[in-house]
């Protein structure tokens, strides 16, 4: 899977970081543009760096088309565990990169909408011990996603030395 992201950056070392993951079929660039359209000049907050990742393209079974997805969902509405794990690992790598740049983990917010919100919950429940918060909008934490979180949490605990 190939991931990209766009940034609304600050001119100096940011005090906070916000990583925002979006829904199916969109891109980090589109989300950045919407964010700027919504907030205008206020989108360029001098002390906050915003990261808008783009999910890789993939085939989405239940819509029967290729689109940007964080993980495939089948017609039975079950998420693909391998793809969900890969996407959560990617989010965690962005988180680790920001911490390595000197950002205190308690100043990082991970958020998302729809499938991106599920990923934000996924990383909050499985990988990242310290963040300012997890912001989720328009996401469903149903029994199928609970199963994904349970399996991922178990597999990540087995590799907890990496976290």
C-alpha cells in the first residue's frame, strides 16, 4: 500500500500536531482544501501543524469500485484485518515521526471521519499510549469493528516492545 499526506505547517516549531484521517474516496489534499475553505486565514494557526494523509487506492468490495480506502470492507461489512493493521501501523509511524521531531505526545491529536475515525479509534485502542486526544466524527464502532480492535490489540500487545 502506498500512502501520501499533505501538511498545513507552521513557520516555527509547532506546539500541537493534529493528524486527521478522512473517509472513503477522498484525499489529504481535498481535506486540506476544505479545511482552508472553512477556516480561511485561521487555518494557518501559528502553533499547530495539521497533517492530512491520503489513503491508498484499492478495490472496495461493497461498493464494487476502486477508490481511496484505509481498508477494504466486504459485502458482509467486515473490515479487512490485514489492511486495517497496515493503515494503523502507518498512522503510528506518523505519530512516532512527530515524537522523534520533538513534539510531546501529549500535544498530538489524532482524528478522523468515517473510516478515518475508525482508524483513529483503532490507534487509540491499540497502539498509542499518550496523545492529547482522539477525535472521531461520523464513525461506527459496531461489532465487526470491535472484533478488528480485539484482534489488533492482541497482536500489538505481542509486539509491545515496538510501541
